[in-house]
C-alpha cells in the first residue's frame, strides 16, 4: 500500500475583514460580522472586536481569536487590580505583541489591529502579524478583504512612511465624520468582491467623549 501523507491542520481561516484609522482626536475601528469556513457561512453575527480603553479587531481562526481575547481580558483585569486604572492604548499594544510572540512556536492564528487614543489624546493604530511584530500606523486593514481595502486607502490617505526623518505624525487628516464615511465605503466595496466579508458592519468610534458603536448592513449573499 502506498503511504499517504496526513494533511490535517490545527488551524482554519474563518475569513472576515477589520480596519482601523486614526485621526487627530479620534480613532475608528470597524469589522464585519460574517464568519465562514470554505464556502459555508457559519454565522452572520459574530463580533470581531473587543474593547478595553482601546479596541482590538481580529480576523483569522476564530477559536484562536477568542482564546487570545480571553487571555488579554485576564491580563487587563490583573493590571486594573494592581494599578487601579485601565491600561493605556500603547501599553495594551505592547502587551498584545508580547502575548503573540510568547506563542510564536505554535502561534495564535489571528491577525489584529488595535486602535485607541494615546497618552496625548491623539488617535493611534497598531497593526500586527501572527507572531507579534507590530507597527504604529495611521490606518491598517487585516483579514480576507485587506488586499482590496489597503490599495484604496493608500491612494486616498497617503500615510507618510515611518522611515522619514524627521519622523512625521501618522494620523490621517480626515475629520471624524469623513473617516466614518470612508469606512462604510471601503467595506461596501470589499463585500462586493470578497465572499468572506459581508452581512453587517460594526463601527467603533473612540474619542474624548468615550466609545460609541454604529452598524451598517452589507451584502448578505
């Protein structure tokens, strides 16, 4: 009998897209609610974002995403008890990087964007790969629709390179309302071409007044 090689994988890619953009005094994070495997839609109403003082949106393998969120929630609770305050967005960004890097030999199959306000009240966005390498940017997208979303954002926003000297601020020049309209436009466009993005869009807006959520319907087929 010829030998057959096993092709089982502990991972699955459940699709979906997430996006974040930072402004002078706000940050907008958005994700769709569809969760798929192959050509099957498992649920049309899954939440891909979780908020602390900042908001993290994730795509990839949803079991790993939930495990990662549970671990971060526990670490954040410990921090609150020890310091009697919530963790800042830059501190959470470093914690997420450390957590992903700690699991680098059997990584969480999740691709994350983290957004919020920094210590000066400016919007900030951090984008990650699966093993914790991260970068502070003005905007970012992860997930199955990111290859459609990022070229459009590069054309519209032209974020300065982090390698420029002297360093330039990465926040986008858009007003908050314009950023929300941009999010709606890019997701409506991505859902037309990406079968793993759709159903409903959850938009989280962070500013000095706090956190608020908006929703918009996307394609359901």
